[in-house]
């Protein structure tokens, strides 16, 4: 019988621990499909975060290293500089990348490290039970903002793609989403480009993926997708924020 759909080879057989409806799983699958399609499984090294994706080292069938919370871009920098022939990516949540890891993110970007960053923005700290993240929306209820995020007290969310796009060291920054089939397809295109850029030595590439956390948002999986569309997308518009190669082609 013809196989019309199969699990990507770069994804392991280990059962994933994510909650029902969590889109971390979709993003894993897209990264694995890209590794398969680029034929770089044997030379890819991933850096896992601290957060719900902490066990990504068990889920991808490539060499993986676990970084301390937020330090993945620094770890990736070291690996890539020591082994430039390898393809090095980080997979990080918004607490990991945009809170404790802000310095590593900004400085690896401004140095123009030739690495690929997959940034999963679910507007909350998932793993630790739903505290406010730098990306939590104004008015959003979390465990630490039970009356909604009050911007007069705790400030405004960080728009990571827009911020990094201002840095000369960044080759590519795009925000995508995995809430619909067309958006999932587009997310895969962006992830593939971010890996291909590294192979072509174009420099620092980041794909920010808007993602759901039904458990800590207190919503069903379907409601969570609707919440993402209604609340996250207007604040975090999808699109390409920087593409040096497209600018050079003009
Ligand atoms: C040095 C350090 N500080 C704090 C923590 C606690 N901690 C673990 S995961 C996490 C936040 C994870 O949130 P995010 O990166 O958004 O990922 P998600 O779980 O939502 O995918 C925090 C604060 C830790 N493990 N280590
Ligand atoms: S807590 Fe949220 S981010 Fe973590 S696995 Fe569950 S739904 Fe996903």
C-alpha cells in the first residue's frame, strides 16, 4: 500500500508529553520535516531550552544538547563556532528566550551568529504553571496577573521579531503561526528558510511561531486557537520583519 503520510525521520519514537491541543507538537513536526527535506539529520545539532520543550532532546533524532534556562543561543554559538560544518538550531519558549535569555538572544543576534532559532511564543510561562511572560498581552490573566496584565505596573509585552529586526547582525526574522493549515504550511516554509540560510552561511535567522497553551490559558484546544487568532495576532502581526537576502536582490 502506498504511504501517503509518514512521521518525519528526524522525529524520534518517544511519546511526546505535551498537553492535548498544545501546538509545540506541530512545531516539532515542522522542524523535523525540514531536517528530513534538507537531508541534514546527520549533521544537525539542536539545543533544547528550559520550559515545556525541555525534553526536546528526546524528541528529535539528531544530536541535542540541553542548555541552562535562556542560554541556548550562547550554547549554539559555541557549537557553531567550534563545528561550522554542522547545522545548529535552538528551540526556545518566550520565557526562555525573551526573559531570562534576553541577553543571549540579543547579543547572538547582534553578533550575527550563523545559527537558526525557533522561538515558540505562547504568551505565558507554560512549564511552571502559567505565570506572566514578557510576551503576555496587556490585560491577559495569568497566575501572577490575576486581574490581567497591568501595563502601568509591569510594562508592555516585547515584540521579539520587530526588536531583533532592527539589529544589523540579523539576516532573517519572520513571525508565523500554526493555527490553520495554510499558516502551518507557511510556518514550515519559514523554518526551512531559516535552516537553509544557515547552510548558505547567511547568518542569524529566527522564526517566531505563535503557539497555544490551552492548559494555562484555561481553554479547550479549539478555544485556544481562536484566542490566539483574536488576541495574539493583532498584537503580534504575522510577516517577514527582516530578510537580508531579499533586500540584497532588490
Ligand atoms: C535559572 C532558572 N530560573 C527559573 C527556572 C524556572 N522555569 C522553568 S521553565 C520556566 C519558564 C518557561 O516558559 P517558556 O520559556 O515560555 O516555555 P513554555 O513552557 O511556555 O513552552 C521557568 C521560569 C529554571 N528552570 N531555571
Ligand atoms: S503547559 Fe502549555 S505549553 Fe506546556 S505542554 Fe501544556 S499546553 Fe503546551
